[in-house]
C-alpha cells in the first residue's frame, strides 16, 4: 500500500501547475557559478561540481525505482512546496542546490598533501561534508518536507544516509577534482552523466520514474 508521504509526492510529480517564477533566477545563479569557473579555466572545480550533481541524479533514479518495485514508498520523498517536482524524491530546488554543492565543496579543498589532524584531508573532508549533509536532511525531515518511510533509512539510524546518501557524492567530486588531466575529468564526468541519461531514457520510457 502506498504511504501517505509517497501519495503526497506523487500528487506533485511533474505537475506543471506548481511552477513558480523564482526557479528562473535560481537557474541563472547556477549558470553564473559554472560560467565563473569556465572563465577562470578552473577545470578541477567545474568538473568536480558536475560529478557530484551527476551522482545525485543517479541516487534519485534508483530511489524512484525502489518506489516502483515496492509500490509502497521511495527511500526518501520530497513533499514540500516546489516550483517543479522532477522525480518522487527530487524537486527542481534540490536539483539546483546539488548543482552548486559540488562546486562549493571542491573550492574548499586544500592541496592533496595537506593533512587534517594528522590524517589525509580527502577522507576527512568526505566524512565531514557527508555528516553535515545528513544533519541538514534530518532538519528537513523534521520540517516535514523530506520524508522517510523505511525503518532502515531514518534519523535514528543515519548510517545508510551517510554511507549511501552522501559519501559517494563527495568521493566522486574529489576524485574527479584530483584526476591529472582535463581529458580524464571529461571522461569520468561523461561516464556518470551517460549512465544517468541512459537510465532516465530507459526507465522513463517504461514509466518507472
């Protein structure tokens, strides 16, 4: 049986009557962020940001597939007011936020050899950023705009949210940032986005999203 939260998200799903004009300036701000990195030829940050965004799209696709397979609920659902609901757990505001998150995280990266509390900085920052993101999700859940209907994905057991929900995002972001050549970055990001595009086309055509 479909949960109440899932039903609420479904009512919003791709309903164009929900459109709000504020999404246009938000989109332009995201474009500005990336245009600035292109202007500076800061390819490390540019492709790192796209990599994190691509990983989020991948997560949102399998989250939708969980709902399709179970007929009960996605792992997480987005039920708050939105300008447009793209997938059951993803609205346009979340999508644009993740587009900037990777850029922000990459811009704060110190040189790879820098250590934090005697530890390599990449694993420390992956853990710290992921933990901070989980903390924000818990607040959004308490506000009632991000819903969880499975006992194993919940504020009281945040381990999977941490390990599956965010660690892969920052691993991909920092890995792409550290790749030695622009060509390697393009290939890595192309692979991530290619998988996303294929999944969206195939599962979208099947009506599973």
